C-alpha cells in the first residue's frame, strides 16, 4: 500500500483527504474537522497536542493507518508543526 497524496478535502466539514493505493484499489479518507485547530496550524501548543494524543490514542487500536484517526493523530497532531514533515514521518512509520 502507498500513500499517494494528501490534498484539500472537497467535503466542507473536513480539512484534508488522504489518497492511498493498494494494488488497483484506491482508498480515500477524509480527516480533520474543518472548524477545529490542529498542531500544524501553529495556533496550538505542545500541551494541547499532548492532550489531543491522550484523548485520541484509542483511535489507533484499529491498527489501520488509512483510518481518519490515524491520519489526524500522526499528520495533524504529529511531532512537528510542519504538515510535510509529519506526512514524511507517517509514510516512513507505516511503510507507505
């Protein structure tokens, strides 16, 4: 499986859409609430990120990195405030 792109979501209630390719199958996952801040916007603090991660660690129990919970956790609330760095880390972490 490969993460092909992360682009603006056409859904007004979501920020982003991740596009995965698994063989011939295309998986599109919309993530990030449009009306909420996240760590990549720069208006949130490391403490807010840490609280988000504690609240949403349950989202990782599926073990499926194509799920919105994974994408938000690692890309929008990742270790860096740079979305590009977080996407690269996400791809490396999950071999995508």
